[in-house]
C-alpha cells in the first residue's frame, strides 16, 4: 500500500503535513471532533518557521479545505450510524 502513494506537489505536501500534525491536537466535544482553529494553523506556521505570507496563506487555505472534508466525513458517518 505504501508503494502506491501518490507524489504530492511540494505546497500540498507541506499543507498535508500541517493537517496531519494539527489533527493530532484536535479538540473533541460531546458532539465529536471540532474544526481546527485558524489560530492553531498560524501557530503551526510560526513554530515551523514558515515566514512567507503566500506560503502561510496557502497552508491556511489547504488545511481548512482538508479539515472541512474531514468534518463532513465525520458528520456523514455519525448520521449513518444514528
């Protein structure tokens, strides 16, 4: 399975790595996972010395889009099991 992983564009790979790291610190409430906060994405960028504003903007955009899909997947799963 690992041999068949797609090669990601560098910008997308950076955003994927950010999403994976931020997902580990995701908050959970009584209703399940909470969205990743933009302040957490910004902190990730600072801690990883991502200073270029365009690169930061791209990471924010990509992480938020990935997170929206994750949240939708989780909601669909919860609805199916209800």
